[in-house]
């Protein structure tokens, strides 16, 4: 299907991204996966190429392009390349908006130039050992000590956790429970009491450093409060739609890519004296997946267009996130099946697509949470009044 989402400038940017991936990413992917981390040199190269801070104002070294479609192009190409471990989408689309919309002028001048150059790699620390999708269950605390906050707690499953130089930490700043009294504090590399635990061993996205973080009596300056005190939950809710849309963008791109690989494979692979594509069952499988991808692509593209125009809401983003990621999981599974025993070999891209994509239905809010958001909105007395957690 012909897409109508992008113009010539977006496609020119796509060429830049593809060239960067071919030169700076693809040759190193296997090494990064073995080592469990992306080299810092790659982040610096991305900064030099202008791939970091796309929406950050030019005065801070960013691209000055608030048009979300550029971020969508970047996310699509990294997904198609199987470079999910290089978390540029996390950096640009999830953490970037916190800094550009919530930071003071002093904070922007302090952090954004390094954010755009790749010298300051970022992470956001929400999930805790006892609090995943339920942000109201966060137990990490920050006590007001006058000129600083005293931060104590632990986080887990933090993407970029080992590399991160700036970590946006969600902490409870009042004893009051629930969603009230949460604040966002920026913890910087080298602060005493800030420790990184294991680089967690995952079934997929091996190049992505995912870590446990601990905070023991960390003195966080008052100047590192991001946004308003005690309004962290509201800040998080305001930015979650873009995070979820970015996940959906990568999901449909990855599904299309693994389907393309499989379509080529069944044309070449023979069974019972003829190509796999000569069997009706195989043709039906390919037809079903192609149709599902085409329908999902149309919806996700519409969501991207709406978001670029400032019109996407939490429910629309939740729909895109759960549908596209569940499709990605389903397509990767069926494509692996069509590869037979070869699909189970890690040297085949379909095997990595299967393991790398499995987490998509979990992070950014599980499929179950997405359905809860949608259902509550549809069944609430007041439209759009759905809450984030059960």
C-alpha cells in the first residue's frame, strides 16, 4: 500500500538513517549483543549525524524539528535493522520530551547539549521490584532536606541503566499514598550513593543494557527537580501517549520486516519437491499476515499523523500500542514456524525478531493495562476519564 504519511524531506531523512545504520550499527550488532551493551562511540556517532534530540531546539544542538514524523522514520528504520538494543527511541521520544517540556532554562542549558551530542545518555527509572505497571505502588522516597532531596530506593528493568549519565527517577516526595506526592528527580552519574547492579540477562534485545539501580542516601540538589514538586504522576501521564505510540511504530515496522524476510524465504526453500510458496497453506499464512500488517499500518500511520498534528490521546495511543505489539508477537511466531528448524537458530534474523520483540507487549504498559485504559474510557460516566492503573 502506498503511504501518504511522509513527504520528500522525511524520505531524505530516512536515507540518512539507513546510511548511518549500515555504517555505524549493522557491522557492530553481533559484538554489542555478545557484550550486552552498545558502545558509547555509537551514541557519539549518532549525535554527530544529528539523530539525537530531533525535537530539541537548535540553540541546544538539537534538530529543531518538533514534527514527530521524523522520530517515526528513525524508529521504523532501527526496528527494521533489528537494532532494538540501541535505544535511540527511548532517548529521543520518551526522555527527550521530559527535558524539553519540564526543564528550567538552567537545566536545559546544562543537559540538552550533551543529550544531543550523545555525551549524556539518558534513562528513566519507574519500575521497581514491587511496582511495575502500577506506578501508584512506587516506594522509592525522596525526603526534603532543605537544599537537597535525600533519595532512597531501588529500581529494576531500567533500559540504558548501565550507560546512563542522567536518570529521571520517579520518587515519592510525600508520605501520602497512591498517585499523589510523586516527583521526578534527575540523578547524575557519579552522585554518591547511586549504584548500578547487574546488567540483566534477558531472552532478547541482548545489546540493550538493562540494569538494576539502587539509591542509598543520594543527595539530589533541589536544582535537579524536573517539573513541579508532587506532580510527577501527572507529568508521566502527559508523556505516556508518545511513548506508547513510539513502541507501536517500531512494532509494525518489525512485523513488516520479518514478514518480508519470510516471504522471500518460502519462495526459496523447497519441501516435497517444490518451493514452500507452492503450498496453499503457506500462501494462506502469508496472505493473512500481510493483510493484518496492512490494516495495522494504516491505523498506526493515522495515529502518527494525528500526533504530529497534536491530536493523539491516551486511549488512541493505548489502542495502537496493544494492537501493534500483539501483532508483532504473533507475526514473529508464525514466521518462525514457517522457517522450520532454521527459525530456531539464532543466526537467522527471524529467531532474533522472535526474542527481541517479545517484550513489546510488556514494557510501556502491558497489553492488559492498555485494555483497561481503553475499557474504562469507553465505559466511564465521563468520556476520557480512564485512570492509568486498576
